[in-house]
């Protein structure tokens, strides 16, 4: 496996995190703190670094099991997160009565919903593929140490997710109150994508 192939794999692995970051920024655009914003590239990169290492050292022990269920597990997590956003939207609509958009109190509640627990769940879901890739690395001749390869994956993920921060915030401002629906739609699309890949 060449260094170029590792970079291509790293970019591919970061795409779900890229999409999720846009969804998060669009959904919580008015209430995301700077700390929560930069927690996204940090968390996604950390998991994309750690999962290939875990997969590499697990090797073939659980490869068949993981390859059979990984996509379905990711699809389930993304679907649950999407349903949660839709339920939150419906609950806020009922609270806001006839007012347009979210009230200030609703926005504060919305900010509290994007917790480190939610982000951790997202990071795990988006890094399951990296775990599988790590397992394949164990049966491949790598150009560098597995720690360097995992570091490359983590750094590229951080850079891509950091770029997604700016795109997501711009979309959130552009779409206004409809941005939350964009977040739910992206999560549903990711769920369907992973489900189809699991079936195929």
C-alpha cells in the first residue's frame, strides 16, 4: 500500500464526519459555542486515529463479525440521531406556539442538546469504517508504522472537519430556522447510505 493510497483512504474515511459536522453546524448554528465547535474536529480526528490502531491490533480476531455488522450499526446510530432531531423540532414547535422561529429559551435548550455524549456517539459511528480499515492494514504491507498511518488519518480528518465547520455555519445562517431540517436530512441520508452498503 502506497502513501498516496493512505491519503485517499483518509479522505474517504473523513467524509461521514464532514457531513455530520455540516449537519451539526446547521442544526445548532445559533447556539453552538466556540468550544463545542472545535470539539467536533478534535473528537472526530481522535476517533479516526484510535480506531485504525484498535483494528490493526485486533487483526483477524473479529474481522468477519465486524465486517458483517459495521454498516448496520452505523446506520442505526445515524437513524436514531436523525429521529432525535426531528422529535426536538416537533417539541420546539409546540412550545413556541405561533411565534416564528425558535425563542431564546428554546435556543438555549437546543444548545444543551448538543452535548459531548452526542458528539462521542457521532464520532464512534463515523469511525467504525476506520476500525475495519485498521483490520485490513494488519494484512497489508504499510509504507510507515501503523501509528504514523493512523496519525495521517487523524490529521486529515481534523482538517476536513475544520473546513466543514465554516461550510455548516454558512448554511445555517442561509437557511435560518430550516437549517435544523438539513441536519436531520443529512443524518437520514447517512443512515440509508450505510444500510445500503451493509446490504450490498
